């Protein structure tokens, strides 16, 4: 699969995840937030929570489950990007934050709220 096709597939799956989460009551406020540190697929509000969401897709189980692809290194990156997002937008430490994963296998979708805790960088 070519790079543009993979990018399009990723965007389609992120749109699918956003629609699914909105049906569940979340309000997606940003898609594909990028900075020099990395990217967060979706940022949403869920009642009092600001939610940072990683969307992972696998066509089948050949490469493992989608959620297994969100390892410690990816979690750390997401947390650093989330910290930058909060700083850039003046969102203080009193804001409740959550890290979710949306795993898509084929056409099956599963939402894992609070999939991991915040990883603090070594210089905090």
C-alpha cells in the first residue's frame, strides 16, 4: 500500500473513531494535533475530562491487536504532546485529563477509556 493510501486509510479510521465517540457522548474538539514532539489523533471533551485519544487500526490479527501497538514509548510521546497542548492552550493542572485508545480491527471498533496513565518526562 502506498504512503498516500495509508495516510487516507488512517484519516478514514480516525473519522470513524471520532463519529463513534461522538455517538457515545464525547465532543471531539481537535483532530491530528501536531507539534515537533509528535501527534495526537483526537482530542475530545467527556464531561469534566479533556481526553487525548490514540486511534490504532489493524486489518487483522496478523500483526497483533491494535491496542498492543500503543506501547510505553508511544504512551510517553502522547503524554508529552498532551502536556504541550495544555501549555499552548492555557489549560492548567486542575483540568482532569484522560488517555484513551480506540482500537479498530477490520470493521470492529473498541473504545478503551483510561487506557493508560500519564507518563511524566524525566525532567519534571
